């Protein structure tokens, strides 16, 4: 039986539950825009917040991976199969 892997895809709509300040939970809903490097070793999810966030709609929220508790897939954008081009140069 072949296992299918799942990847976060740019353009997908997700609802993310993460740790907020003082052990509160933070719910973020919006479109996945990619990943951000936070310092040397940390990575965060870049989410463009939707209209449910009121005045913050359209703003980008970066959520560090180490505080993510759950990710709900609201609608998944198709995954693009990017072929790696051979950039080898022969002299």
C-alpha cells in the first residue's frame, strides 16, 4: 500500500490553532503564502489572514512551527509538480 504524503500548498486556505501569549490559544485563518526563516534554525508559516480577522484582514501573520498545535485544511490548492531543471554546465 502506497502512502500518500501531504504538503502545505501555496494558495490553500487553512485554519491554524497555535499557542498564543500566556498559554492562550490563537486561531488563525487564511491563505498559506509560504515559509519564513526566523533566525538561524526556526521556521514559520506565512498566512495572509482572511476577513474573519476584521481590520487585520490581508495582513501577513508568521506562526513559528514550534507553537502550531493543529492545522485544519479548509480548501487545498492543487500541488504543483515542479520539475527540477538540470543546471549542470559542461566546459
